[in-house]
C-alpha cells in the first residue's frame, strides 16, 4: 500500500502475532501485470523475508505457508499489502499489480479478515491527515478519539477471527499513539518558527568548513538526510528539480548528512555518483550533532527553511516532492 499518508506514526509499534502459534495454510494468487517474478512474505517489524514464492509466466502461484499466526507484509517487488496468516486458512488472491490497492480481492477461508485490511487501508488513504494535523489541540483530541472509535466499530463484524480483532485493535491503538506523538512534535516545531536559527559549522564536500552565517542575506533550504535513508534518497530527484527551478533566486540549498563518521567515504561516493547539487555538508556527530539536537530532529528526511536574517521560517517545511513547497518558495522569492 504505497499511497498511504507517509508519516512515521503509521505502524511504528505494530507486531505480528498474539502468540508464536505455528500455522499452516494454503495460499494462491492470480497476479496480472506483475511487477516481479516472485512475491515475498515479510516480517512487519524488521522487514525480514520469511517466504519467497515464485510466480509463473501466467502470474499464478500456489504454495503452503508455515509461519506463526499473525499479520505480515505481502510484497510483489514494488507494492506492499498486509496479509493475515492463520492455521487452516485456504486463501486465494486476485490482483492487478498496476492497480494494486484498488484491485485486491481475497476469497476462500480467511478472506473476511484480509479483505477487511484491504478496505481499511483504502479508507486510510482518503483520510484527511493534513487537516487533522493542522487542527487545534481540542479538535485534534476529538478527531483522533472519533478515528479510534470508528476503527473499533468496524471490527464488530461477527465473522472476523477473534485473534485478528485483537491484533487490529492493537494497531489502531498504536497508530493513535504515534499520530499523537507526531502532532505534539509538530507543535514543538512550530514554536521555533520566527526565532533565530541555531547555527552549524560542518565539513563541506568541496573542502573546508561551511557555517550557516555564510548564507546571510539568502533564504536557506536545509535538507537533513543520510545515505541509509530510503525516503531521503527518494527525494533527491525532486530536490534537483527544485534547485534547478530556483537556481537564479536568492536561496541556497544545503544538504546536511547525519551519517556516522565511519560512513564518511560512503557519503562522498554517493554525492559524487548521484551528482548531488547545492551545498553538501557532513554533520560532526550524526544524530547527536548540536544543530540536529537543537531542532529536536528524531526522524529524516527533515527540511527546514531559514530567512535571509537567520530566522526560522519553518522548522519542518514541505518536502521537495510536495507541491506546497513550490507555492511557498514562489511567494517568498518572486
């Protein structure tokens, strides 16, 4: 389910099963427009591949899964979905990999639980998270309480497995906990807006050191990232386009890596190989660097916008892939 609102709260505390009860179930699928020659069953906590199943030329497979009862991730080489595994199930799936989320239909024993997760994920895609996160604290509490109650109400179906209901309720509880933590972090970030930004002085890929004060008189768009961060890497093509669009404007694009010192050469190699633009800096103490701690950064990528006087415009601004960033920069720079 790739289109879910991408925030760290999603399933941060999810787990696979109630107890390590060994299950044996039949699982088969017809996959049109497949993305790869195999599908993979992965552990939700650590991403470990527990089972790889080859798909024939017609997009069909049938296999037996011997895995502890619980919820896992089904991965087709490009897209993810959740799958509930239980002893005795005889699960069948039909899906068009090019319309992955919308086309998934399960049948056979175990279909009710798995179709529930498909529909739940589709509903989550439509949920207005931006408005929720922009609401005041009173409305936020009311809305998340409503969201939790609605999620619990959807599990009242008598046909759903009892253990499955327990797992889903835990997921709902954890998503609310994570969402609330994220909201509180947004509130803390907003308190920084308008204040003078903490400074930094870090090694520059091109040599020497660079500090924030070197950009006085310009807007500064900061990208906090690391070579091991997949979502950070995914933003690179968009960041290049943003840099190109505003290359003649009064703004500097500065990327700060929080890789560990042992990965310094890896960072240099990536900067060179991917032809990263802007100003490329390497923080002096990864997550524990003073600048990173001053902003309370605990997840990446993180983007920060600073004005020409050194004051913070936004301590957690839009990503390069977001249309909102262009609107913001157009307003400030044109």
